[in-house]
């Protein structure tokens, strides 16, 4: 059957009546195509620049598309890094069509994580790659917003995405322990999360009711912190980190190292259940004697709870049948209540630290509301007891 002529009328292309179709958005593209080589590798490359328009709204774009035609994938990433040294390029996560459809809706202040749809028939390797790519997409969408405008919600969600990436490295550690690159990437992600955290801590306090002088001091401190964050994001280290992660996911030694062969053969649901068991045991162990835990150890418990929550979100669709699905909802609610209570305690600790940093030790109005550590601690202990009684959805 011959290919249809793209210049033919739309009705002919569709083989029927096209009267009910309407233009949703328009993409205007100027493309420059060329071939590139790197040793024995050969690429098709294209530079696209133009704009997408919808009812007077538009978004401009300039992007480079690379396709490896022959040779090793590592050569493709070398070329991408070379481009990054010549221009402030960042890895893209949206197609032109996705950008167009987004223009149809309201402008978002932030992008929350999308629901992951892991298939139980997936290999562990493919499951890990899918989790990482989903986390990177959330990060890049929020990083873009944070670079365009001062937006607390985007800073928060970008930080969440980084934490989710670190959780992925943690829960898939049995698959990755043979590859030292995972530790290096985890360190870089930790440092990046800290940069977001400096701004986020101030945003949390600004959002709580405070006196006018305190609010003014907090805003004055936030401006340079945000400038420092955007400077970090604009630098080559942060710009290159997502590309480095994608390259490692696609070409890392963990994919073929004989040491990890047994882990690669484990069915994904079985691997996920073991990972959730480890995260669950960590929460149970680190939460003992919660009422008398020092602040640092309580903070560690909070991180354990977050890792368990993210892991549960990653693997939810691997256990979709009846009773397990209902158990997941109950488990997620109980986990969320514990995280909220621990988060309120953390906000109080952060407020105390920020007050000391800004010389506001004598001003109790700088504390977030409610500022009742004993009450929040009791709620956290109660939420933990309830969580421990909740049935696992993965077993």
C-alpha cells in the first residue's frame, strides 16, 4: 500500500470526513538537518527552532535532536556533552505536541509526579529505567519553572523530584551496587537537593503567619538564596547532571556486570516487594522510642518515611489486584499522616535554626503554627502506631 501524500487534503489523508476536526494549536518549525560523525559512529542531527501558538498564547523553542544511526551509544552522549559546552543546552522531556497541549490549559505553578505505570512483566532493568526517567521528567519541568520565575511550589517539587531520584538509587541498590557511578550520582543529587533546601526552608516560614518585621527579614534573606540557587542551576554541573544520569541509565556497567546478573533475573514484583520490605524495616527500626528521639534521629526517621512513601508510589501498579489495591490506599493514608506529623516537627526545628541564622531568637512569631512540639510529637507517635498495624499491600 503506497504511503499517503502529506500535502493531500486532510479528508483524503483520513479517508473520510474531516469536518468535525478543529485545530488545537499550531507548531511553526524551522529545521536545519545535517549528518555528524564521531569515530565510527554516525548520527542524524537536526536543529529545530520556532514557536507553538494557541489563541494568542505562544511558547518559543530551540532544540537539537540527535539520532544514532550506527556505532556505540556512548558516542551519542559524547556529542550531546560537546553541544553542552558550546551552548547552555538541557535535556528535553516534552515533545512539541505535549507543549502545545499544555498551552491549552492554565499555566502551572509546579508539576507533581505523574503516576508510574510499571508492568509486572517488565524486567528489573526496564523498571529501574522507567522510574528514573519519570523522576527526571518531574525535575526538569519544575527546574524550568524555577529558572523562569520565582516560584516556591516549583522549588518544592524540583526538590521532591531529586529526593525521588535518590530513593530510586536506594531501592534498586541490589541491582546497582556493582557500579560505583551510582554513588557519585547520588552525591551530586544530594548536593543539588541541599541547594533547593536553602530556599525551601525560607519559603516554608514565609508561608506561615508571622509578624511584619519577621516576614520582611525572611523575604530579604530569600532573595539572595534564590539568586544563588538559579546561579547553581545555570552552571555546567547542574545542567549536565540530568544528561549524566540518562547516559548512565542507558549505558552503565550495572546493565551487564556479571555480579548483578542474579538481580537482573528477579521478576520485578518480587524485586519490588523485597525493596519495600527493606524500607519498611528501616521505618520500624528508626522509629522506636519516637517520643524521646533526638532531633537528628527524628529527622532520619522522617527521611525513612519519605523513602518508603516514594517506593510505594513507584511500585503501586505492580500489585493491582483487589485486596492489595485496597490495602495500598489504606497504607498510603497511614504513611501520609505520619509524614505530615514528622514534617510539622521538622518545620519547628527548621524555624529555630533559621531564627538563629537571622538573629530572631527572641521573636517567637517566627515559629510556624502550630508551634506545639509536644502535641506534634504525640500525633507522630500515634500515626506511627497506626502505620505499624496497617497491612502491607505488597505481601
